[in-house]
C-alpha cells in the first residue's frame, strides 16, 4: 500500500506536465528492475523488523547502515577511503552492538531483518548512484528515478502481497474496526503513511544525487535519532541504560565519520590544486 500510495502523487504530475515524464529505453530496464527489487527488499525487511520488535530497536540497528555502504562501495565499485575514515565508523558498530546486547525488546527476527534492510538499502544507494551517473534515459532525474523504481518494486511485490495477505484483509479490517478505529481514521492513516514514506524517499534520492552513498547513509542515521526518541515517547518503549548509551555512541559515531571524511576530502582537494 505504501508503494502504491506514492503513485497517486507522482502520476498526476506526469499527466499534467508539472513534472516531465521519464522516457525509458530498453537498455535501462535491467538496471531499473534491479533497483526496484532492492527497493522492495529494503522496505519488506524494514517492515518485518518493525513488526517483530520495538520501533526504537529497529532504528538503532539500522544506524549501522553507513558501515554496510562503506564495505559494499569498496567491493562493488572499488571506491576506498583513508584508513582514519573507516576507523571513524567503528564507534557506530560498537554502539549498535552495545545497544542490541541487552535491549529490553530484543528479537532475533527484528535484528536479522534490520540487518537485511541495511544491506539492501546500501546496495540500493550504490546502484542508484551509479544509475544517476550514467543517464541513458530522457528526463530521468533523481526524482523520476525514485518514481520508476517504486513502480518496479510495486510490480514485484503486488503478486506476493495478494497471494500471502489478500485473504487476510477482510478479517484484519474487521478486527481494526472492532478495536474502535473508524474507517475514516484507518484510510487517513494508511494514506498518510504511504504519502510520507514516498516523500521521504524522494527527498532522500534527491540528496543521493549530490553526495556519496556513505554520506547519504550517515544522513539516514541522523534521521533515526528523531525516530528513536519519538518512538520512545509515543509508544512508551522502555530502553535499558546500556541501550541508551550504545545508541548515543552510534549516533555520535556517525557525526565523527562525517567530520573525518570531510577533513580528508578537503585535504584531497588541496593536494589536487597544488599539483
């Protein structure tokens, strides 16, 4: 539903000409399909993690996304950085490990899917960045790229969703109404959930077009601070002292990485100017 909701926003923009519709060549379909699959898996694993554990716990584990992106960037596109840049990611790993060790709401299902989401999200960022750097299609900017991969992800996930959950919809809807929720409230929440999910990712892809995938992943981690705090307040989730300390270390680790990487980028730029 979250995938489909975004199309309610973007398709009218294409039809009215407010945003130029992309014109895709056959040569691009393979890469776009891969991106769509990675986007689908990023979403599925994140939702499964959220369903299996506390919202705060999922986002603590997903704070390690920059580490996955750094490793996969080196393996897949051969992009490496100075050792201190990688070393600055160690507090993120340590913090996530500490936060997970005695988490009051720990679940292997939640942990495993959150780690899976980290992997797929990192791959999506790297492949998406490569696609942006090799524009083969007309009007395929960052915003339209996300729209197209959302359509691809929807095509992938729709048959499975209907087969696995289609028969449960009526009973689940009836149970929600019996619990006191109105149809209007349910439909509003479903729509807003999908709309905000789409808009967040559209802005994220717009950002990805301007920065390295690791920097993009770090920005994602900073976003998780707000999510963690909000979930603790809103859902009244209890966190152990170790979990609080660990998540704080992980968050400050992302800030350390950003500072160190920026320093080395500036140093590299100065060296090029001297040469």
